[in-house]
């Protein structure tokens, strides 16, 4: 599996802080805290911010994404390998996650409905 991107958005009416941690094959490859402005009056005003990955999206593995809101003690965990299991013989699977804050964190994968790997991502593309 290839984690190509993570986007975060705030659908809540107040500013929120979201900490995001990404592990690939059990190793932490990303950890950052993001301040997200409040959702505006317009129902479509919640901007999605794409995180700047510190992992190489052309390297596959087993990914776990953890998030927590506003200095909470407990992490919300999304295990991509468990949630999106590959079947034997499947072609490489690429995914983008969207973490949306609305009182809690809702996790969406492949919001555009595609599991196609973009150019430069997938087997044989890592340096």
C-alpha cells in the first residue's frame, strides 16, 4: 500500500488543534500539530490543507495514521492495512486520507474514489 497524501479540514465552528502521527511498518515517519481555523458561515468554506509528507510516498508499506484533538490524551487510530486489506494478486493500492474535524475526527480514504497510483508512485519508483 502507498500513502500518497493526507489532507486535514475543520468543519467545526471553532478553531481546533489536530496532531497527526503516521507510522510506516511500525516506524514513525511523520508527526506534526496543525492549527485549523473555524469553519465559516458558508457550508462549503472548510478548506482542506494537504500535509507536507516527511515520508516518501513512492515507498509502500503498512501504514497506521493516528490523530488527536486539542491536546487530548487518547489517539484515534486508523490502520490502513486493516481498513483496506489487499487481496492476493491485487495491483498496488494507493490511498489519500482526509481527516475532518467536526467535534471528533472523521477519517475518509480516497475521497475522490480512486485507488490509482499517481505518476512516480508505486513499485519500482523509489530511489
